[in-house]
C-alpha cells in the first residue's frame, strides 16, 4: 500500500459539488418562504432528518464491503477502525430515526420513556455519554482529520506521515468540503452564544444540518477509503 496521501478518488460531483447543495437550497427557502422551510427541511420527516440516516446507512454498507475486502489479508488495525466506523454509522442512523419510531410511530416503552428527555425510543436523549460526548469526539476528528491534516498536506506534502496506518487513517481531500461545512454550520450559533446576540440572520436549528454533514462525511470517508484500498490492490 502506498504511503503517499492520494488525491481525491471519488467523482468530483460527489465530493466537491454535492456537499454545498443542501445549503444552496435550504437557506434561500428559509429566507423566501419560512412555511415551506418548516414543511420540507425543519420537521422530523424533513429532508435533513431523513437524509442523515440514509447517508449513515450507505456509509455503513461501504464500511462492511471494505471489511469484506480487508478480511482477505487477515485481521488488521485498519479493519478494526473500519468496523468501529461502520458501527458508528449504524448507531447514528438508528438514533436519528429513534430506531424506527419516527417512521412507524409506536409508543415509547414505559421504561425508556421514564429516562428519555424527549420521550422517544433512543439513547441520545438519556445521557450526554450517548450524545454530546460522542458528538464532540466526531466533531474534533472532522476538524482535525477532515480540515487541518489535508490542508497541511497540501501546503507541505513532506509533512505527511510515513507511517502506513496513519496515512490510511486520516481523511483525504474527498472529505474536505464536507468537513468545512460540518464545522462552519455551527459558527452562527456559537457566535451568538459568545457575543450574547438574541438572534442571527436566517436562524435555523444548526445541530440538524451538522448531523447531516457528519453522516455525509462518514459516507465519503468510507467510500474513498474503500476505493483507495481497491486501487492499491491492483
């Protein structure tokens, strides 16, 4: 396997042009027709809420296919990492859909209802250990691995690690636009908190689009990693 960080391996329309499409559609709709925005983007069955688990599940499929490829060479650290990310994709998709409750509208079991802040069938509304803390770890990885490391590699390729595991662990440029959007989407909310502003223009629920971009980031990372592995084997 090559030790050099490859250039993007996914189609340009997917890694470069697709990520900003959501904001290019959603924000004008939010400005021109708030009612349409609430109907199509802001609800539990809106575009953002449904696309997030779809992306996560597609990412899981890529991860499982990559695991099947890696098994030919026996157990490896890369295989363990891919298995962890595949499980994370499954967890993200399940939690976003409250494990099917949003689709099938069952009543929350009493034992879960008593512990869940939103009275839903999920874990992330029960404890920060199932929500804020994993989210923070993912956000740090997106920031460092998805933005800082690729940009440092562009500025000075010699700074890239010669360690094989490291070179396969870090995201490539395929993930950079999505990573930037995942971090930037929360900046208005954070600036609002820092400066004590009552509101910002085009205010939205920033956490939901960020989860959308987190799921897309995982999908692109696993798809690109699988493509890199296949290219390295030929």
